[in-house]
């Protein structure tokens, strides 16, 4: 990706932030709006964000501001001055993810790398319990990483540590210490060719939030 393309990304995100009603958004809401924008303006259909929008698949990015696209939000914030602004609500991210767990008790995790997304998705089990729901641990968990817990990397925890907090069932957990571009294509190919997905009910999790708003307006 060259510098010009990055700037186009920043400007597009700023334009979208300018056009949305100014209020706090979950990253899922904002990325869904990006997908809707791409239905009319995408130069190519080869887009994960567009495909997710068309199939009702929510994308969460709890650290959205910590990326190139986040620079567009910074410009929006600066140019609005004292006027109302579009912003991100990380608590709403956490709440919406928890709603998915509450509505779908049997869940699994495939984690590529770690960091913020890893912690958010594991903690929704605890959050659901705090909200008064009997949510079981994630039944399956796979993490692909090259990090080593011994030097403080890997968020200082393996999946077995997550089990001690009641987040992940250790019966079906697997740490894969491998470079992601080597391991993930093989995992994806295995899952695709095994074919279990062919008879699985198609789910549009974005519709969950249309039926039950994540937060009162």
C-alpha cells in the first residue's frame, strides 16, 4: 500500500464520520457504515468489510483509532472543534460482543495473534455472567501466535490461563506456535474442505442489534 492510498483511506473515513449523525458509535456500527458506503463507492468487490456488510457479519475493532483509518477520525475530531462529533464507544463494543454471547451460548474462538481483540472476546463470558446470564465458557479456542509467554509477550497468558478465569474450556483449546501466514491458510483449508459449514444455519449477527439495540438512545 502506498502513501497515496493510505491518505485516500484516511479521507474516506473522515468523510464518513462527517456524514454520520454525531454521537458515540461502537466500532461495529462504524465499520457496518463503511460497508454500506462501499456498496455504492467500492472500486472492487474484493473487500472483507463489504462482504461482511452484505452477509450481516459484524466486525469489531476495539482499538480502531490505533490504525491508519483512525487518522481520519482524528481529522474529523479536530475540524469539528466544539461541535458534536462522531466518536467511538469502547464500552458499547464490549456490550455488543457480550450480547452475541448471550444470544448464542455455544461459542468458539480462532485468534490470530493476540492483544486487545483476544482479551475482549474472552471476557464476554465473564461480562455475560455479570449481566445475570448463565453463559458457558467458550467451548473451543485456537490461538495462532509466535509470541512467548516467558518474556511477557502473549499478553502474559496462554489459553490454559484463560480457563482459570472461566473464559475458555480446556477440553478443546489449542495453542499453535507458528507464523500466521503459514498456519492460518492450512486451518482455513481444512475447515473449508471438511464441509461441516454446508449444513450449518446461516447467521446474520448484525440483525441481532437491529432487533435489540445495544444501548438506549
